[in-house]
C-alpha cells in the first residue's frame, strides 16, 4: 500500500475541460473492470461549474462489496493508480493517480451513506450559485491562512461542508438506488471486520448532520462529541494507534472531553491497536464499564412470533418521538428527542437507506424499539428495548424476528449484534454464535 505525501495546495478557477477529462477517465476505468458492476460519478469541486478547486478529479465508485476489489488492483495499477487502502474511512477503497490533473478514486459500498452525501453535496451546490461563491471565497481565504498546511485547510472547511450537507439533506429526496447482491460466504475475520464497520455507521452518520454532535478530527481514531451530558452520544471508537505514540494519543483524545467536562465512553474492539490498548486506557485512569459479545447468525427462514405487537418502520420525524420515548422511560437523557433525534434529517432514515428505526406498539402506545443497520454486507441489530411497564410479553423477541425478516427480504444473508453476558444465552438459543468482544471503558 502506498504512503501519501502532502504537497502544496493549488487552487484554480473552474476549468470546463475537467468534465470531459473525468468522463474519459470513467470510461477507461470501466474498460479495465470489464464486466464487474461498478458505477462511477464525478464529484468534488471540479464537478461543480464556477467553483474554484484544486486540480484533482474526484471520482466516486459504487460497488456491492469492496472486498471484491482486490482482484482488480492490478488493472487499476496499469492505469496509473496506487492503492491507499481505506485511508481513514471504513469500507472505502481509495486510489490516487498522479496525472495532470490528478485523479482521486473513492470506492464505497452501495449501502454506504457517504455515496448519497457526496452526490447531494455536489448537486446542491450546482443548484445554489451563491453557495458556490461562498465556498470558493472560503477556500481562497483558507489557502492564504493555512500556508499549504493541508490538514488545517481541510479541517477549516468542515463547518461549511457540514452546513451544506445538512441543507442538502433537508432539501433532497430519499434515495431509491437499488443495492447489489450481498455476500453469503464468510470467514471469521471477514465477519468481525463487517460487524465493526456496521456498528460504526450509526455511531458516526448522524454526527455529520445534527448541530448538537460532531466528529472531532483525529487521524487514527474516531472521536464523537456532543453537547449532551450523556456518554451514549459521546464516545471514542476504532483506535488505530502506533505503540510508541499511543499514551500521547490517548491523552490528546481525553482532552477533547475534559475541555468541556463531558462524560464519554471508549469502546475497544479486537481489531484496535496497539494490542495493549486496554492496559494503556486503564493506566490513563479509565475503568472497564461493560463487555459486549459480538455475535452473528446466518439468515435462514425466521418463524414469526404471534402476539399483539404492531411494528412500524419510522420514516417521519414526529414518529421518532415514540422511539425516543422508550429511551427516556429507561432513564436515558430526557431531552434526547429535542436535542438529537428531532435534528436528524428524515432523508437519512427514509426509503432505501441503511439505517432503519422501528417501533412496536400495543394499541397506540409505543412499547418496544429496534434499529436495523444494513451495511458492510451484514444486517446489524441494535437498540431492542422494551418499556419497563410492558416487559415479559415477548415484545423484544417479536421485534428481533421482525428485524431479521426485514433484513432477509432486503437480500442480506448474515445478521450481527452485540450482546451482554446476561443476554448471550438468549441469542444463542436463536442461533447466534460468538465472533469477538467489545469492551467499554469510562472514568
């Protein structure tokens, strides 16, 4: 895998030839991939007429499974591309071609919300010339201030990009793009990697849009910080530290929460590095809070459970209030609907989106929740919670079976979840098997 070196930043007025060059490059890639199903789009500032841009053609590739790209690396190398792996984004394949203009190829899976985010951003700016000017002016100002510091230049664009992403999501229409066939044969390591990527999606997606939560940029770990004093919405995941610098990196991450006096959780999975990360966190003063067992199950025919639970997929903002009501009943953060769920653009959970909220009703009363995440070729099941007044009626099991049925109908062949030690035996009886361990640490 190649190592990316930073160079000076060039910013140019829009060049109409960029469109033709991107189209020719897309044609070359399609020829190299032959019959492999790969959809390509020209994105980024060079795809937006009138926008100032770095002379880089950003191409967005869409596939059903990024792990199948390995056999095509040679074809891309013949076209002049070098692979940079995920380059900080789970389930992305990133390639660079050092040509004039340079080409950056970002390939995502079809279930990844980054696909629609990039396309919405491009299309929104194309339709709002005043925002193109504002973005161009910002980039020119930042170039003057950043002195060719690429990281600073990128970071200081983040508030503008988040604002446009939110506006584009509120104005746009839900995705209707069909997904390709999903993987049905797995190795143990593939299951673990997919489970982690699936789990990360709901932990990071909404922070890119809601105004009360943010992803704090760090190059080797995901840091999510919220204005809410609840560790459900403040957390650290997916650390990939070098052994030598790990103690320093831990202190830097802790500082993001200490400066605002926020509670938080630090989740450690078996793929995190260094291998002694748990011991280093304990040395920094954190304590083990919870262990969750990662489990998986092939999706065969599920037997529906007969009871009176009326389950609905939630696609309206007002109905998310019912989902949040269960959180509040379980002594979670009381203002969670007003300060979080109400702020999520509905386009992110409507129609053909990977994150799907469900609520089970007894009559008109919301009693059970479920969250289904269809991503990384697996169906992740989360937040099966029942109101304390309605337990021992089989509602949680009914919700689980409903989610598994929905996942199978969408063409997924493997379900994953994280279970406590107490809940593990219940899921084992349903057919789930252990894959890995996730441990939560906090002060």
